[in-house]
């Protein structure tokens, strides 16, 4: 599923930086920015520790998208309608600053060689690297940055960008290579947000409005250009021999493959069989049963295919079934809580997942930002002013945890116990069982439709539906094409969907799109749930205005606590490892594995082709 579009893609690929050191204008000495800590790499550093600066260039890698995609129908990732191909953001478009894979809250200059933040923190000036070039050879100028910002924040772009940049007044060209962004308020993250702006050429689309640019090949600054395309199915990116940053320290030893190809398959079975048949080189598995039972056979036994579980220091991903609270039947928190009680995760983990997963507890699981137990003094300082807007349980009860089922009534709650509790909650909310169904006072039967685009959730929904049907709820599970699902998500036309959000070590303004009241009414936003809460909005304001890491931790924990008392989701599960497989003898990787990374972007950005792979190339 799509996750806050560009923000989540950037966080996954290390493009959206998360750091800041305030410097006095007009000082131009800032080569890096640390929001809450020290800068690891000094000015003039040679390369990041987790790359091989001497890695050879050449060879190729073929892989599949890390998220399910049935096709693509445009080359523009910045508009609402349609689906862009995988890899486009990380390989073709670049930003003013770039993050690293070994520091969660620090960023270094890319298109911008340095930055100056005003003493009042209400503006930031970026000075562009004079070497920066678009792939057509044109220099990257301040006017191009302003053009990109104006387009991204216009109604021609997907609406979530207007949420992301909502506190930026505008961009002003100071000279050919200097651009200033002015802010509506002092916010430590705003220079980071504008530093993550994707920059593209005004010549892209030859004067068309952004929402009319569909099949025009992008004109970006990235290390790759679009190569051979089987439109809608496969796409290759060819390394640009004239890439402007090939010798810049933040790119040294990176983007080593001559060609990167993504192949798209319609279902998991076809995809895995194609991998075994040699149609592509690298794959990440998200299904525990598939990993245990299908990633087997002679090729794995012989070592021709390598199967690994990769450790990482990432915050846990959030995943769950999301209620669309715009629908009347889901407006009552007791109804949502009751539906959550019907999921038996312990049974699923035993019977379907090979005990490979841990239950998701909240929205920021396995991170410093996860709420636990009763609120501490730092959280209470934020929650007390909102007491009249919050349920009293926020102050009197520990933060909710997902229900746990036991096979033995003597050792804990059984599924039957949880269903009894769910039935009581539904009755309190006005839903009673009569005439063969759970009905409200109007006599309307309760039904739920689960939407999916891959079919992989079917084995989860089937036993879950059986439990819900014991409460009198009619359940249907519908598998539809990804493009259709995306359109329905854009206009919030669904009952329940499954969604995954990559964990973040520095959550910030992207949460406005995910939980903010304004986003709830904006088609195409990431607020699929439809959260509209003055208390949540107030806490989001605290999150985005945090100036220290302790402030950020307290505000996000308070946000997590309030959201969890809302029972907006049925939490799923997460894994502490990445499960990947790849073809032996084709690739090499640096000796140091970074702490914070996503497997696909780590592979495409820092691995390199083996000698045999290089020899295979014409």
C-alpha cells in the first residue's frame, strides 16, 4: 500500500534527511545538519563508511518492487492519478540534501553545497553546488528549485505535498545559485522538509501542467535515466555516464550498476517461480509461510540461490487493518475495539506464520517513540491541556495493548473470552444480534468488506472472518487490481484495508498527512483512517515544533497513546529481520552494513557487480 507517497519513499531510500544544526546567516559553513545530535562525517570527508569507494562500475541487477504493484502507467511520481514505476524517486530525482544509512537524524549536502538558517529560524537559504546538472546537461539553478517547489505545492500535484509543505510560505530566488524558503513559524524540521524537495527541470513536459505530464521522460539530476521499458510491466534504468555527482563525497562508491531493472509480476507464486527460473536476481519476502516452505529446493541447497535474514536497527514497521471512520458503522470506538478483539494473533502466528512475527502494539512500535504503561510527567505536560478533548481513560489506564489469546483458560484470556467482551461492547454501541445478523436500531445488518490487491491476506481474513461471524458480522474479502485499489483509497471508498508504514527514527511532518484533520478531508492523502481530532492536531503541532529529541519523544509518545485509545486499527505484526534471497556469484557488498536501511535501496545504491557479472556485459 502507498504510504504518505513521497515522504515514505524518501525515508525508505535515504533521500529525506532528518537533521539540523542552526547556523547564523550569512555563514556558509554548513556541510551537514544534525537535528538532535552530533555530525559523524566532518567537512571534506571522502565517503560514507558503509560504501566501497573503489567499487567498480558496471554490470546489472534485476529485481522486483518491494511493494506489490500490478503495473505502472506514467513516469510522474508527483501527481495523484495513476501509478509511477518503482525506483523512479531514488534513481532519477534528487534533493537538495541527502540522508545517510548510519545516522537517523543527520543530512549532508547534495544539490545544495551548504545551507544558512536565519537567526529567527523563519527562513533558510540553500546555495547550490555549481557542478549540479540535469541529465540533459543544463545547470541546476535557483530558478529550477523554485519552479519545482511551486509545481509540487500547486493543485497540479498530489495533495499530500501541500500538506507536507503547508508551513512554507514560498521560495525566493536570491541569485543564480541561491534560493530562500520562508516559513510561517519557527519549526526545526522545516529546513529539513524543504531540503527534501525533489528538483526537476522546467523543460520536463515542455510547458505542460504537472498533472498532464504522463509519458514524458523525466529530466532529473539522478545517477540514472530511464532506459528500456516494457510499459506497465518492466522498466530499466541506465547509469548516466555524465552523472554530475559521480565524484561528490555523498555519492562516491554508490550507484555502481550500469543497469537496474525492475520486473512486475501479477502474483507471488509467479514471481517466486520466475526468481527460481533466473528471470531476476534479488527478492525480499514478506510472507513467513512462503519464506519457510517455498524458498527451498535444489538451487538453495546447492548455493546457487542465497537465502538470508538481515538484521537492522530500524524502528519497527507499522502494519494493520485500517478502519474507514468516515463510514457510520465505524464511528463508535467501541465497535472498532470489538472488531479488534476478534483477531486471534496467537493462532495466526502458530498456524500460519511459523512463529516468525511479533504483534504490532502501536503506531511507533519498537522505537523510542512507542507509548508504554501510564503516561510519564513529560507526556502529562502535553496531555493535561487537552483533558477536555480526550477520553478519561487516557489519564487513568495504561496504554491499550492488542488482545492476547491463550489455549488454557487458567493462564489467560481465551478467544471465547475476547468474543464475549466484544459482544458486550457492540451491545453498548447499539448493535444486537437478531434475525440472523448483528443489527443496529434501524435494523441494518453489520457487514464488512476487506479490500486487498495481492490476495496474500486471504488466509488471514478467512479465520478472522469466522470469528467476526460469531458476533453476527457478515464479512466479504475482495481482491482487486492495485490501480483500482489505489483509486478507491484516494477517494476513501472502502471499509477496511491493510496498510504498512515503514518505521522512522525521526517522525515529523509526514504525520500531518497521516493523522491530521485537514488531510482527512483531502483526497489522495495518507489519512486513510479519517482521523479528525482537535487533540491529535494539537499533539501533531507539538511533534512538528520539537526542538530537542526528548521533546520529540514525549510528543510522539503522547500522540501514540491518544491514537491507540481511539482503536482506529487492528494491529498486525512485524519482523525484526529482513528476509531476502539473491543469485550467488553475481554481486558483492561492502564489509560494513549500515544500521538503518531498507533492503532494496541498500542493494541498488551500494552493492556492485561481481567480476563474473561484469564479464557478462557487452
